């Protein structure tokens, strides 16, 4: 079963969430130039616990939906969901 991550629909602006261990993730959402009816979210996860690992993901949303396509991080599945304003 996938986990749902709620996010704000804010176009062309980087949003960042930082944790007490200084690790963080950030995302930016923009209109997908290749698919007129879609948004694309670029996600990056940054680990600061000695290994400075960075993972990047591209996730697509249909503009008529508030739920993204399914994506996988390690062995876990996720979807992004736009929060209601």
C-alpha cells in the first residue's frame, strides 16, 4: 500500500521541509512542457547524517487530479496529493 504525502500546489517555487537532524526534502512544481495537461514535480531528498546523500525524483500529476502517479523510494511506494487551500 502506498503512502500519501500532502503538498501545496505552488507553481515554480521551491518548497522545503527540514527535520531536526538537518536532513530535508524539497520540491518544485511546474507545468510540464512536454504534456500540456500535466504538472511535473521535481523532488529531492537530502540526508545530512554523514553521507550527504541526495536522491532526485520526477513525479507527474494530471491537471484534472489532485493525486500524483505512483513512485518508489527504496522499497516504499508513495503518491503526492495536493492539499486543499
